[in-house]
C-alpha cells in the first residue's frame, strides 16, 4: 500500500466523517420530528394553519437546496448580526428546512390515505382529534410512510455533502483538502495526483452508508404494500 494512503484515509475518517455524521443526524432527526408534526397538522380543517403549513412546504420544497444552504449560512447572519452559524450548523439548518418539507408532504399523503371509515370508527369510540390521530390514524399512516421516509433519509445523508460548498469539514471537504495537499509540490505535498483514488474511496464510503438503507426501503415497500 502506498505511504500516502494511510494519512489520507485517517484524515477523511477521523476528521471528515464525524462532520458528515453530525450534519446527517441533525438533518434526519429534525426533518422527521418537524415534518411528521406539520404533515399531520395540515390535515385539520382550520384553514389559516393549513395555509401557513402549505406555504412552508412549498417554499422549502421549491427552492434549490444549495440556495437554502447559502441562505442559512450567509442570509441569516446578514439579517441577524448576532446569529453566526458555522458551516456544519448552517448546512444542518438548511437540510432540516428542506427535509421537513419533504417529510411533511409525504406524511400528509400517508395520513389522508387512511380510509375515512377509520376516522368515523375512532370518533364513535369517543376519541377527539388528538386521540383519533395519535392512537388510530397516525400509527397506520406512519406504517405507509416508512418506505419513502427511508429513501428521504438516504437523500439527506447524500445531500450533506453540500456543506463542503460553504467550507464545512465533511467527508467530501476532507477528501478535497487531502487531494490538494498531495498535488502540492514538496515539502508540502508529493507533487502527485491521486484524485481518482481519493474520490473513489469517498464514493465507496457513501455507497457503504447508503446501500443498506436503500435495500431497507425496498424491503419495507414490499412488506408494507
């Protein structure tokens, strides 16, 4: 094994991968919690709330994700000077906004796909709106939501690489830094180009993370169909 491989791999795994995992974890958790909540609330008949949630969904689904990343990193501090976000935090915020809008729309479809008879039966048992959705409708809707939700989680993990554009130290940024270091002339680097090997390794790393999740989504879709 060439001598340059070990330090490059160590930097990517121990410096870049934690950033990717941090952004992905925040994005997934925030998107699921906010998205499921909004997707359930948008099914109520109170139209002002429904309109606000619909506006939220359409804005963050309609904007290119990269634009949202720049808005979080550059736009928010310009509006609120005391609010300074590091690249990983800004990227996490952008992914939560985008992901929660996607989850909310998927949740709305899942909840509304439950037959109306289920609502009537729950009401006949004395459940109000909260009890009806919490104990009867939402559990069934979440079952139908699982396959697209797993696919969305994969998208969130892969889109976490966008933090590299604003300087966030993730797997992609770590690989880019190591590629530039090796390309530089001695004594800084080796004066050699190993981009194919470095970014090929990044490709394999993301495949190892994403492939089990994509297979899980396929299995859930078959079992829950």
